[in-house]
C-alpha cells in the first residue's frame, strides 16, 4: 500500500508538472484542494490577482499531500492552507497549542522549506459543536461551557457525532474531560458526517459535531457554540506562498493580506452554502464576493 501511495503521488505530481509546462508564461500558479471551500478560495484568489494584472493559472482540485509537495517543489506558487493541517499533518507536531502559537510554529517550521505564511484569516475550519439557533437561544447556551453547565444541571441533551470524532484520542472523550461534563453513552448517536447536520436540523438530536465553516450551518440556521476553553485545534485559513515567488512579487504580501482580512467563519459558511446548498457556480460565488468588496 505504501508503494501504491507513492506511485499515485508521483503520477499526480507528474500531472501538475505537465499542466505547468503548458502554462509556462503564467506569472503565478494558484493551487487549491478538492473540496468546495478550497475551490472557492482558489477561484477568488485567481480572479482577484488577474484584476491586479497578474497572469494566473488556477490549479484547484488537488489532494492535500500532492498540493503541498507541488508547492515545495516549485510547481505551485501559492495556495490557502490551514494552520492545523501544517502543524499536525506536514510537521507531525502533536503538542496542543493555542491559535497564535499554532500560527507561529507553522510559520517558523515551513520557512525551513521555503514557504511563507502570510496573515491568517479569521476563518477557522475546525471541529465545533452546534445547536439549532432557536433552541440554543431558548436554553441560553452560547458556549461549550454553557452546554456543560446545562447538562451538569440535569438537562438531558443528545449529540450526533461522526464515528471518527467519537473515537479519536483528541475527540469527544477529552473534550468532555476538559469541560467537565458528559453526554452519557445513550445520549450520543454515531452516524456519517453527512447525516449529522439534517439530524440536528430536524430535531432528532440537540447538539451535533460540525465543521465550523460548513455551508449547512447558515442554511439550517444553526449556532456554533463558542469553544471558550480553546479545546479544538486551530485551522485558520491562510495564504501560503513560496519565498522565491514573494521575492519576485513582494507586493503580493499586502494584496493577499487584504483578501485574508475579509474572511471569517460566517463568510466562508455563507459562500460554501451558496455552492453546496443553492447550487451557484464556484466562479460566480467568488466573483460576487470580490465585487461586493470592490476588488474587481
């Protein structure tokens, strides 16, 4: 299996190289992963930079490991990465760090391979707990500490969780330990991630594990509970650029930081929903966001 994975990675990188060779005249090659949020941000970045006068080749739709390797090897100039992904997946750091420490650590570590982390956005696509907005309002629950207090006071609330979060060493059990409460095994329903959102929306459960920028959060009128003890790792969406590219185009730092400053959880969730729920095209969603902020 290891040899197969290496072979597939090599083939994928070969594809990147072939594609790059056909667009050698492009000033910049922008990469992106193969899910909605990444495709939106890649399109947004491409259109924004083209409006600024760059010749841009958009290479969205890549696997995470392949994309990272392509950037290190010089086939991708820039893409938006998540701080937690670099910390845990690329740099193998298991230490629990707060958002600022996470950013500082990946900025330092990735500089060693020629990558520069620009300013992180306020969009943090990490695990979170959510409730229906009206139910959370009625119960007076805005934070996970509020949730813990309600359960410890005798309210019997049910949780939908995917199997991974339920079982992993940094999942549900240590979350409950940190916040000093417990749903109780009979109050936890394990199901596929795609089923947790409608289960919460339809009142089958009271709380659900979600991803903080998922488009179904605004579409289903859900409230993400504040992680007030900062249990969940930080996955701040951040532009990452090759040092050599930034040396050639130093103005990119200010330009990309300006775009990063416009993004937060609610914004990305709304943009994701327009694609995944309302079925707008990725290009149009990205374009309208840029137009709204006078960047086109």
